[in-house]
């Protein structure tokens, strides 16, 4: 199941990768790929691109003149980096007036825009900034608790010393009177 002719794109991507020595690729395209053609089939099967794929959901983005049928999942974004992708098609409800282009009896083939966000998680083996902040907060809480405990113990000791002093002075006064 082929999509649009991809041989020229495949060759161009290979040349750019070779010249730039990059392996990170972002592909945003009107693929003409029906809903039964996966992003993986395009990425690995047709374009033979490296890396694990992260791509947009297959969404009804084409076309206004065909009333956006479920099989028309043509507009896609794919990358070979990141851990996940959140995607949405814009204007899923009422379309803005500017999308309704009409010339004579022909309606324009407006495609819904695709918005995607690639999620990048830290690949470092060390602690993240959040964990470091939590550890520092825990340490500072423990230090503050120890300071408060020290102050409280001083007050208790001082109070006991006053009580002991007053009871020993009472007993020495009683001894003198007898």
C-alpha cells in the first residue's frame, strides 16, 4: 500500500543526512497515506529512515471538499527522537470562515492543521533537578527540626535546673530552721 511517491523524498533525506551528519529527523507532510497505512510503514518501509519512531495520531485532517472522511489521515508529523508525542488536529468543530474557499462550484481542499508536542525525558543516569530539590528540602527540614529540638531541650533543661535549685534551697532553709 503506497502513499504519495516517496522515492525523491527518500533520496533527498538520505543526501541531507549524509551531508549534515545528523540522525535526528522531523518529517511534517501531507503523506496521502490512508488510515490503514501506519506511520511506521511510511518511516521505515518507504523512506527507510533510522531510529525508533514517534509520531502523531492518525487524524481526519483532509479535506474540506471531501468533508473529512475517516480514512483521510494524510497530514502527519513524525520524528526519530523523544519518548512520546501528544498531538491534536485544529478546527475539529466549526471551521473559520477563511477556510471556505470557493471558486465557482469548486470548494477548496483545506486540510486541518496538525499540532504536535514531542516529550523529551532526561536520559541522564544521575538525579534530576526535581529530585535534587526534594533532597535539599528534606535536609533543610531535618536541620530546622534539630535546631528547634535543641532550643526546646535547652528550655527544658533550664526549667529543670530552676526547679532543682528552688527545691534544694527550700530543703536547706528547712535544715537551718531545725
